[in-house]
C-alpha cells in the first residue's frame, strides 16, 4: 500500500492570509454552483489565487503501515504478528463487490462521475453550512484518500493537525491533490487504496483488518450487511462502534441507511436489502494478537522473543532500535523463521514430562542446526508471559524475597535461554572441556595424549589461599574429580568420556589457558558477565584462568548448542540466527539473517574433537577407544551416531547436557535463574532425558548419518 505526500516545497499558505483563502474558497464554490460543468482547476485560477497553484502537482508515494507476519520454518504455521496498526493491504479483486458498493453508497454517490471533486456537492455544502444547516463536508472518496494520506505521512505534529482540521485551507489542499490523483489513477485504483487505508475502529485499519476484527473473515467474503456496517463506521469509528452500548444502535441505523442507499443506487434488489437488514450485527471485536506475549502457542514465546531481540540488533533495519522496531511493526514483512514446529513441541513435551512450570528451577533447552546456525527450538518450563497479576512466587533469593520481589516462575519474558539484557547466563561445568580439547589438538597434541592423574591435582595456577579450591596451606589451585575413583592414566577419549578434571586442568596448563579461552571465543561464547569479560579480555590475564576448563564462566544453552554445532559443522562457526527467509512488502528478499559462517578451526581438528566427544554420551569413537561415559543412555535412545558432553558445577548448582547429530545439536541446562547461590542439588536425571529424548524425537524417521573421519 502506498500513500502520497507533499513534496518539500513552499506551503500554500506561507504567503497567503486566511482571509484570502476563505475568499478563494467562497469564489470557487459560488462559481461551481453557477457553472457546474467548468473544471475545478479553472475555477481556482479565476478566483485569482497564486497560492493554490503553488501546491506541487503530485504526491510522493510512501508505504502505509503494514502488519509483519512471523512464520515457522514450514512457511505455513504462523507464530505471531507484529504491528503498530493492524493493517494488511489486499487488491480490489480480493474485496467483495458488496464492500466496494457499500463504501460508494455511504460516502460518495457520484464517485464514478466526478473528476476528484464533486462540484455540486461543494456548492451544496457551502450554501447549507452558511445558512446554518447540518454540517456537510462534500469530501469525495478521492479527497478523503488525500486527507488520510497527508495525515499518515505527516512529518511533524503540526502537519498531522493541518491534514485533518476543519478549515478552508485543508479543503483546497484536498481538492488540488484529488484533481491530480484522478489523472494518475483509475477509479478502481483509488477505491482500492481508500478501502485499504480507511479506519474501522477497534485498532482495525483497512478493510482486511476490519473484516478480521468484526467478522473473522476475508474481505472477499463480506455479505451485504457486513459490508454496509464497515462502510458506515468509516465516518466515525467510535460513534458507530457496534461493540459498545452507545454505538450499537447508531451503527445499526447507519448500516440500514447505507443498505437503503445501495438499493436506491441499484446495487442490490429489494429482497437483498431486506435480507441484509435482518443480519445480526457484530457485537464483539476480535482483537488480533500482537507481539510475542500473544503468540499462537505460548511455548513459541521464547523463540519469538529471540527473533524480536535479533531484529532490533540488525543495522539493516534502521540506525537505532527505535527505527528497527518501527520497521518490524509497520514494514509488512513476511518472515519465515528457523523454528522447527516438531522440534519445539518435542522439547516442550520432554521438559514437561520431567519438571513442572511451578518449579523454581528452570530446565531450558536450545536446538541449533549445524552448518547454518539456524535456531530450531527454544523451550523451558516457564510460561512466556508478563506477570501482570502478580501470580509468580516470591524470588528464591531470600534477599529479594524479603523486599517482596517475585521470581521468574511460572511466568517470565526474560531471555533466560538465550541471554541478553540482564541475563548473562549460568555456569555450565564440564561442557567447557571441549574448548581445551580443541586448543590442544590445534597445538599439536593428539587424541592419544596421555596424562596420569590422581583424584586431586596441584596446579601452578595462583588463587586466593582462603579459597576452598586452594591446596591446603598454599595459594595454588587444586581441582578435584567428582569421584575419588577417577584416577589413573587418561587420554582425550577416556578423559573426556569420564569428565576427569585432573586430566583437563593439566592439559590446559600445557596448552595455555589463554589459547583455550581463544577457542571459546571463536566458538561463540559471549562472556556477558562483566567479571568474566574482565578475566578473558587480555591474554596475559586469561593465561592465569585455571578453572576456565571446568566451566565456571557464564553461558546459555544456546551458546553451548551452537558451540558444539561448530564441531558437527566441520569447524565452521555460524552465528546463531532465527531466520530462514525474510520477504519485504514489495516481494524482494531481504538478506539479513542468512547464515554467516566462518572457519574457526580446521576440519580435521573438528572431526577429531567430535570423535572424542562421542564417548561421554554412550557412543563409540572411530579413531580410538572410549572406555566410559557420563550419559550412556543418549546413544541407545537416539538411535543415531551422537556426540556431546555432560556438565556439573560445584555443589551441583547446575546440571547440563549437550547431545548432537549431524542434523541438530540440543543443549539443556537445569539452573535456578533467580539465585545462583542456591542450595538445591540439580539432578541429571531431570535434564539428561529431556535433552536426548528431544534429539531422538527430532531424528525419528531420518536416515542414520555417520560422522566423517579426518581426511575424508
């Protein structure tokens, strides 16, 4: 849909006083009454006004606000709509003839006869209004189209006021543009544009929106009675609102008046008119959902929010977040996202099977497609909903609870799965050991690199001697294994498979913690927490970060799912994206959101690391021997070649698992998002089944694909 707006020329009224303009208008209408066959532009010239001619001959075309629709990856399932004004243009051949006739019968009987200005109507209104009769406007459909155009495209508040205020100046402006518009467009084109821009009340702009709000149908299916009701509302949408007690009787009377006009103009028969008057009026407005809190299914909300935040970060859509949001809500885009409806439903179901929405601990899953970075699913045991009714429990953080601050369960709109805003992430534990393994492989250490480890390791990393992690009586970092039985000689297959801390800390020492941090950065770890960012900002500082390999920095399920997807993508890191395709209102394809991938490690290193990563999840390595796992059920349940890793933080404050195939990688965290220093023990029997069963559901019916070996 396009509007026309004034070119930036000198205003008609810059050098003309209001008395001159009033005189001009009077001269025009008197002349029109005397000489109805004379062209309006000629009358204006005879009235002696130079200002009238100073208006530009044409109106610039600008896009009218349009609804943006968001779809799942199938291109059919609508996730959400976003708009400032609920409007979606439709061509005239998709608008009922009843509606076309009704608006002419309601607003402009001479529409098909005049040239943009109804000269007789202007004269009649002028004489009537001068003599104290009921106020008449004599605005044609073409003039009304101009008026709405100027109002919508106003660049300043004063322009918006001038476009709609009842003044001679406004009338002359409308006449001038209406005459020109009739030269440039056919009557059908003008009618189509009018119907698509007119307001119908209750937030509905344009006939498509009006049809949806009052009748839940398309404009092509409007009956005579329905069309007459909508046509009647344009004059005063609030006064003729059938959904209000005061508006209903007025809407009924005006509808019937328009039906009578349609009969008089021979658009319908007497029988059709009688039947139309018997149609029941709409008494309710079907307000369409707008935004992520009103998605079609609530569990799509977190993905919708991720998409929304992603959009606001794209410079292609504007210089700042305000401009980008306006583009989203008025640009009429068709966005096909990467959301896999089946994967999303599966993730939410598997979560619900093991933990309730009222649990203060959150089980959060993210799924990513290797090789593209497309986000396939985001789910949690939370309702994506504002807690407007204060139904959330008090925060599990006692300090916050004492202040009456509520937690994020069961309702939240925080980006708890993806991070952003105040959400910096959560410690994920040993899933970070993968970065150490990649760094070691990049620096010449083989998968068979062996280290003899005890249950405790005294490192050379210096920490606060009062820390529980310090060797007794020293300032050296002394990590321990989860079990005292985890000691002996390990290589990368066995050390990763059994998640041996006393293998990976010395391995990190040998490689250099700064190099391990560098791998994590290349693989997409964001370091959102200020304390983490400070530690890794400088290589010299990062080199002293002894606990890094044990996953003590904050991350999100999406971060880890995408990092492990980099292995399955043969070392190509792809920025996570919620987009499959964006189509602009004019039908052109927008490039934003397409996969942005870059090589962050060699193909062979990625394949070697992935081979060792098969061990923790019950699969068998192709290049060596696993001899142990921390989640052996994953391979048997998924039924396809898998890789991944478990993660647990100190005192079991977080439990994590990531499992992947060549088609998807799913990461899950079980955390308390409201209080990191909680005392709950996070249970892998909750998070692990939800992760690997989600992968199994996704892979059901798909052919088995083996991971490639180095050199292939």
